[in-house]
């Protein structure tokens, strides 16, 4: 139960003390934990079928005694249920396609953008009424693990707990820009987009479709790398059928893996953010970027409910935490950066990952270009003023893997970090202030950890 809390914070295991209280309910469902809606099995009660039903607050059943926090649910199971979207059963068992979806993608190349927008808006009607995950950024997993650490501190009467800070060089949060290249027009605009990014000192990744959409030449891939940008494999042919069924996925995954080796790419993203995380083990990539934080406005609903990377087996999931440009411009009809800036604010409150998807194909209008320029300017301002780490997904993958293996070691009352990459890591401290968990890169005046 405690592994996810210690893995999240990289704190010594002895500081996360929990006990499980009672047998779990037969079925999973929804319940509250303070202000957050959780999904999973619950002890002593049957959770609700829908997040709109009256929800029991499991916080009422927490017991703190003998240095242990007794919880009426399994933290690891609930975290898995959220990160892996087990609550979104309408897309389980590989049923991520239908006759209508197949027909749409067959006709998509000849459909004008106006027609596509109209069809997509019909498909997405009622999205603003979806109660869970929470729009515009869902931080349920992060809140749960934060609350769990706070309860453990109270149970053990601890004043503060040391942990390894989330990002290198004590960065407050992390941001990355990713570019999905969907058409020949997008290929032609990549050089322009690299010029724009470089004008703000921001590198990015380009997600390249291996088959059918356009011809991928070695020269094109090298032109991206020569300028310090990254290449990521984007689906196989972007026809919407990658996750149609397990057999189809296995066959296509073999081809995708071969393209990954051919392109020298360590990362993958599925087309349209279609996904089934239980099949990711068939991908021979170090990281994936196919899971949205909250997917109200995506064809496949759901969301991983966290603003931090997490592991799906051996694959690191780098979630999409921001509304995509196409959605903002064409579904919401919004060319301002107001929503993006609000999402950035919510993510940075949890020191999380700002992950942006921008398509070169959709930056053809002056309004779209201006919006993107404003976003880059805002991120550049946060880099200088708020110590935001702006990097590429490959660098996030390297860091997060290093951090996941780092350990805090105590010697003569002093803490140090051991493990590869430790020279970039920082020791931070969690303490309780006015009933909430506060994270700081500086220890409290006293070095005593107990109250």
C-alpha cells in the first residue's frame, strides 16, 4: 500500500505507515476522500455506481493510532484505477473502435475542416456536464498521495519528512512542447515551427507518422535532430484503428517497434490519443505520450487524473496535461491563452508536468500562430520568473527514470541522495501547516523530525 507514496515522493519507507482496515467491497465504484472523488473498492461500504450519486466520504473512517494510519481502501489499487482509467469501462477490452469510427477515418482525408468540426462537436455534446475527472485539470492522484503522506505524518507525530524533489536543479515544475505532424502540410511547416520555438529558446519533440500520411525521409528526421529537437513515433498510419482489437494492435505494434528502431526514437504517441494501457507492454519504447490528464474533449473519454509521469510496467507514461490546440481553436472556438494559462497555474500548484500538444498543420492562420506565440512567451516568462524547467520528453524520461532509483540515506543526522543523477537532485521537506501539506526545498529551523 505504501509503495506509491514512497515512489511518488522518493522518501524513506519508514515515513509512510499505513494499515488496511477491513475487507474490500466486491465491486469497485466511486466514493469521496475529503474533497476528491476516488474510484476503487471500499471497506465496510459499497461505493457508488456513478460519480453523480451521493458519495460516502471515506475520510470519516480513517483511524490514526500506534504510529499507523488506518485507511478503508487500498491506496495502490485506487491509484491504479485512476492512472490506468479503470473507471472508464466504455473503452475497456480494446473496444476503442466502431463502424462509425472506421467510416469517419475512411472519409476524413476528404472531409473539409468545417465538416469535421461539426461532427466532432456533435460527438462531444454534453462534455461540460461530466463530473469526473475534474475539468480543466484533474489532480486526484496527486491530492490522494499528498493526503496519504499527511496522514502518515500525523500518525507518527512527525514534524517534517525529507524527500527527493520532483525535478532537477530544484525546478518548480516542468514543461514540454510536442508537435504531432499529421499531413504533408505539417511536414512542410516543421522548419518554420522550429524557428518559432528557437526564437523563445524552447526545444520540442516532433511526432512523425511512419506510413501512408506522408513520406518520412532520413533527411527530414535528421533536419529535426540537427537543430536539437526530438523525433517520436506517432501511431502507424493514424487511421483510428490501432486499438481496434488486441490482434490488430499486436500486429501493428510490431511494425511500430520496427519504425522506432529505424527512426532512432525512444518515445511513442498513438493517433487521436486512443489507448489501452494494459497493452502497452507490447510497445518497445521507453516512454509513451498517449494518455490525457482529463479527456472530456477527446474521442476516447477518461483521463489518468495526475499531473506527474508514472510507469505502466516498464514504459514511462508522460501524460498530456493541457488542452490540445485543435480542440481549443476548433471545438471551443477560443484563440486566447486563458484556458492554457489556467491549466498551467493548476499544474504548477502541484509542481507537475505541463505537457502541450501543438500541430504544425493547424498553425496556418494568424490567430492560431499568435496564440502559440503567446503560450511560448508565457512559458519563457515562467522559466525566468518561476524556475520552470522547459525540456523535451526524452529528457523527462531520463530524469524520471533516474529519480525513480534514487534513495535518501541518513548518516549522523544528515541526509544525502544516492543514485545516478544525484548531482542534479535536491532534498526537499514535507511539513504540515494549517492542516495541509506544504513542500519546501528548505528544512524547518529545527532538524528534529518529530513534534
